[in-house]
C-alpha cells in the first residue's frame, strides 16, 4: 500500500506562463500585459518592502529584525563554547487571514 501512495504524483504548481495565460483569459488582456504587470508588481514590492508591501487578499511582505543571541556550539572543535550571533533583518511574508481561510478552511 505504501508503494501505491508513493507512485501517485502530487499535482504540480502552475508555472508563471500558465498563471499569466489563466489570468489573461479571465481578465481579457494579453499574456504579455499580464507578464509586464507581474514584473512591475515585483519591482514595486522590492522597493516598498522596507515600509511593508500588501498584496490585497493574499498577504504582505514585512521586514522582521531578530535579536542578537548567544549560541552554544554542540559539535566540532568549538564544542561547548559560546558564540554570539548578531542581530539580522529578515524578509517575511505574512498570509492574510482571508487567504488562509480560503485555502485551509475557517476554524470552527
């Protein structure tokens, strides 16, 4: 039975061109216009990420700063020694509640 489950392939995610074709048909514009929109949206998201960038109905890009911390090395030549890990900034994508509920289903 385990082999039967392993041989079934999971559905593949849509490629960028498949997404563009689907949206172009739905909206009534060309695939090239949709591709240009994707590029412009990505460029705007990169520029505005420091301020937070919202994709309505999907989620938002935010910057998160991690605090500096100490770490104890568990193996290797420095085993048992404490090292300081500096603070760093990470880019995170927070999924909107509406998107999460649409994909997973609302909690009851």
